[in-house]
């Protein structure tokens, strides 16, 4: 028989179990340092990978959206921006391509590949003069770069600069004779 004020062992055990459940529930609410950032970064990597898959399937618009989701992770941001610019250009979404490449150039103004991509976007989007100027600058910096030289020649042609075009085509033929038979 229990005395007045004595608590049965079963009640103590129940109280102990309930308090343990409370603390374990409360502890699951405690955030682990950097967990939110890690989850966000993991989601960004998965979005980038999904973008690659969609790009491989030729689903450029969907791939661009996936790459856009990946922009939150600094370690893949530039790669995702470049993909957005490239795929937007392939889809002839010149405004989006311009935006992506311009954003990359703000961070790395000397990036030749991005500058060349932006020059191409200018030429294709009806901004031939800007494209010509961008290609001209690149060609002056890297006169032996085959791809830049080709872009420069195309920009001259687009701008109707026939005299300069002939001169540059002759220089290209002399510099890259193996390409002239193609």
C-alpha cells in the first residue's frame, strides 16, 4: 500500500518517457550549423545536374530554368550563368543571353570566352556595330585566335565593310591556310 503523497512507479516511468519524447522532439527542431546552407547548395547542385540532363536532351528552355535555380550556390554560379547565356543564345533569346554574359563580365571583365560570346550575341541580335566593336577589340588583343578572327570577319560582313573584309579575309587565309579548303 502506498502512503499519501507516494507516486506509483508506473506514473514515474510514464512521466520519464513523456519527458524524453518532449526533449527528443525539441532537439529535432534545433538547427545544425550550416545545415540550411548545405541543403540549399545540394539543391543547387541537383538543379545544375538536371540542367545538364535537359540540355543533353535538347530541352534548352527547361535546362535554362534548372540552371537558374543553381545560381544560388557560389561554387557553380559562373558555370550556370555561362550555360544560361549559351543556351539562351542557341534559343535566340538574345536578351537573356546578353544578361547572363554581361553579369559574368562584371565579375571577370577580361574573360575572353565570355567577351566573345557577348560579341556574338550582339551581332545576332541586331546590334551589329556593338558586335563589330567587341570583335575588333578581341582581334586586336588576340590576332592569332582562329575563332575570334572568324567572328571578326563575320562581323565585318554584317556591317557591310567590304574593303576591310577583303583585307582581313586575305590575312586569315595566309594565317590559316589549312582552313581555306573547308
